[in-house]
């Protein structure tokens, strides 16, 4: 039966000094909602060609019935489905 050699931890008995571990970065535990929202959008969104706007990519999983209803509304109004959803989000945000 062959037995493998035990490996020594890096730096032990090799003359190499052990390096100290990096201190963890300190973050504030709780941010105000306004600050947290700004940070989140600065990380996730990309600048838009339209001043004051950002591009925010979302993937939505909708019930088929709802998706078809939104599509019908878009076709009737001659808007695209993205514009319909943006209008609904803006309306809900005003409440």
C-alpha cells in the first residue's frame, strides 16, 4: 500500500515569512433608500443617449395571459410593448 506524503502549509518551514491577511473592507451596514437606489442604478444601468435617462435591462417572466394582454394593448395603441410597460411603471411610481 502506498501512502502519499503530507503536504505542508505554504510558507511553513521554508524560510518564507507568512504574510498577514488583508483586512476586510468596512462598509456601512444600512444605507438610506435614496443612497442605496443611486448606488444600485450606478452599478446596473448604462448611460442612455437621451440626457437624464439610463438603460436598465430587465428580464420579465410573465403569465402568458398577461403577456398577451400587454401585447394586444401595444398593438391597439401602436406603441411597442416596452413603451406600454414603461408607462405602467411610471404611472405606478407616481402613486
